[in-house]
C-alpha cells in the first residue's frame, strides 16, 4: 500500500451513535440488574449503585463517610484481609461517592469471580465500621483538610458550591469540626438504610457467560434482604445564597483562584444539549474562546475552562481557573467580555463547525469499550431518560445555529447573575 501524504484522509460526517443496550432483570428483593455482554476478554466489571440518603444538616458527612469506609472491616474480615483477598486474585475494588449516588465497583477475572464476589457480599451486608478505623478516618480527613485548605482552588470550589446549593448534599463544605459529628452508631443505622437491595442498581459489563450471571444473581438475591426502614433518597430544597460575590484574601498568594457560574438546567431540559454546544464554544475544550483569550493571547493562566453539571435536582454552568494574582481583575474583565460577545455577536460558522466536529468526535471516542457504553447508560438511567436522549444530543450538536446559541447566552449567561468566588488577591 502506498501512502499519499499530500492527500488528507477521507472525512465523513457522523450520522448517528450506535449504543449498546443492556439486558434487564429485577431480583425478587427489588434490586435492578442491567447487563452489557460484550468483548472477548474474560473480565467483568460489576457496579453496585446506591441512591444517597436524605441530607441531615446535623449529621452532614454520613453519606460520604459510610461509603468511604465500607471496606474497612466486617465481622469476619479486617480491612487488610479484604484488600489481600481482592489483590490475591488480581481483582480491583473501589468505592466512589457522588452527589446523587454512591458506588461499589469490582473488576474481576471471570475465573476468579467465585472468590472475589463473596468479599463484596460481605462488605454490602456486614460492614461494621470499627471504632479504631473510624478514629483513623477522622484523623486522616482532618489532616487532608488542613492541606487542602492551603490550596486556593479547593477553597474556591467549596465556597462556590456552598453559595450555589446552600446547606445541602451538593453544597456541603466540611470543616475540621464537622468530622466530630461522625459516630459509629449513626453510621451503622445509615448503612442499613442505604445499602439494601431495594435501593441498589447493579450494572454488569464485560464477558457475561450464563454461569457468571447466575453466580452474581444467586449471591445477591434471596439471602440479601431489605431493612425494615426503607431508603429515603429525597433531598431538601436547594436554596442559593443571596450574596453573589465572595473574596477570601491570602496576602502572600502568587496566584488567585477564580470560580464563577450560575445554576441552569439538567439533562431533562430541552435546552441542555444546546447549552453544551454553547459551553464548548465558550470554554469547553482546548480551542475555546476562554483559552484563546486568557491563556494564549493574554498569558494570564496556564489553563481556564468552563463546564456544565447535570445533577438529579439541579444543573449549573461554571468557570474555573487560577491566574497570576496581579492580573486577577484583568482576567475577570476578559471573562465578562467573552460572555458579552456570546450575547451580542453571532458565532462564525467555521468556529461552530469546528466545535460540532470536536463534540461528535469526543462522543465517539468515549465509546471505546463495553464499559464506556455502560457508563453512558448510567447517565440516562439515573436521570430517568431514554436512549433517544443521545439522538437529541447529536441532533442539537449538528443543527444548533448561531442565532439559537446567542438566544441561550442571553437567557442563561448573564454575568451580573453569576456567583463569583475569588481566593488569593483581588
């Protein structure tokens, strides 16, 4: 084969995105199980996903602390034994806390699943949160917090979330004294209420042979029973702060952290995919306007970007960067300038075409294996959306006009309504 280096590779527009769809079954105890069976490698990823319990301002850390300490010991296994059992069979276990759900994830070779699965079963049904381990957890978290509090971006992010979401699960910003509210009895009660099958969704991906599925469902069906107290996954009303500007002075700071943004909509709203296009133009990729102006042209920062969050009860668009302390005001002026441009000037078609290609290419690139398809499904399932959401997303990316995007900028991106947090010098 002869390569013609003077001829560019053939380019074809993306017509649609073909996503794998899972098989579904519901266990007798109420646990929903979704299976993505694909691939040749004898490997499975199993996720146990639990809705976070209602936020209690008097005990604000229960959701995150209970999830983090799940593998710290059961009545039959110590934390070290749990780790050794998983490692011995070449498996990988992790626990992850999110704003709306908490996860336990196991990666295991099929041939060793009968050894690794009982460890997870023990964690989900018999964790005891030993007092000694809890004391260590509290001490370590306080030490980490001391270190993090010296980082301007950490302080800015915490203050921003607090302003946007108030005293809720989304706005939680722990201080050292908050960890003193953690008590073992409260954690055990929370654990029993949250980690029960009726509040669990299992997502299995990989090479799922019939005997593998039978093994998994048998382990988590009949002898995994629900607690007498049902899970409460409702959350208090989100109330944003009245104050929109926050400045935390650090006199010796060489850089200032800037975080600003506003609550918008989540994936349920028809504007959301169009807002994603607008956000990408603004600050959502390396070639964005914020990067071109504030990094490439002005040299105020190594990196700046904007992002969007879609949560169960809210959504937001936000901007984050760290700039030289002496150019903080100038950087904010340029951010405002770029927002105003989106409201007053139509985006050129060549710029919009570049963003379309980037977004569609990123979507395709994110579907590299069966695990990626399972992750896309979770975005839909926990937002109560169907697969036609991605059809609407692709259509929005391909058809969004400059006029539509200008209208959205005027609707959602009013600089005066943004919450603004600056940590450092101003």
